[in-house]
């Protein structure tokens, strides 16, 4: 049995760290609802590209780190990121065959569903007034999906990440 050694796995974790930094970078207050779901975008890409390395455990750990970073209820973002990863893993074979515009539509539906659950959890805990303005971040994330996907795919090929 041949053992395949993972190469350049640190790049995946570096992209997750950059995604966490981008998700807390300062923005103007009115533009906050348009902030892309950076960590979810990166997690969706790496789940599609490396399903044997990035899965639901990674999503849960990153979600807990995001909960600590945001100061939200512990497990709230972990639940949402785990749900996103579950849906991406469930649709992985189909998503890889779709053209980029269809992938963006599927990402829009998955992220929109995740944002609705986030809205529901925030309303239950009393942290935020329920408003559907959160859906804008799913729309912006779906519009960014082709650029994120092409950029990380090129990085993956150049560094031969497996």
C-alpha cells in the first residue's frame, strides 16, 4: 500500500487565517451587511478541492475559532460552518461538474440558507434584531466565488497542494 504524504498543507491553514483576518477587518458601518463570508468561501473551496483533508471537523474547529474571534455564542458559527461544509460535501460530485455560474448559484443558495440560520440563532439569543439584510453577504460571496475559486485553484496547482 502506497502512502501519499500531504504536501504544502500549511497553505490551506494560512488561507483560513487570512479569511479570519478579512472577516474582522474594519469596514464602514453601512457596508457591514455587504461583508463577504470569507471563511465560508475558503472552506467551501478547500472542501471541494481536498475533501480528504478538509471536512466537517475542520469546519467545526474554524467555527469555534470564529465564535471566539467575534465574541458570539460559542458554537453558533461552528454550527453554520459545519452545515455549509455538510452541504458542499453532499453536493461535491455535482458541484465539480457544474460550470462556474451554476456553482455560484449553488453557493448562493447554501450561503443564503446558512445566513438564514445565523439570523434565526441571533434572534433566538437576542443578540441582533431580525433583518434580512444579512442575505446581502451571501449574494456578495456568490459573486466572489469565481475569483476565489480560480485564484485558489491556481495556487493549488502552483504549489501542488494535495
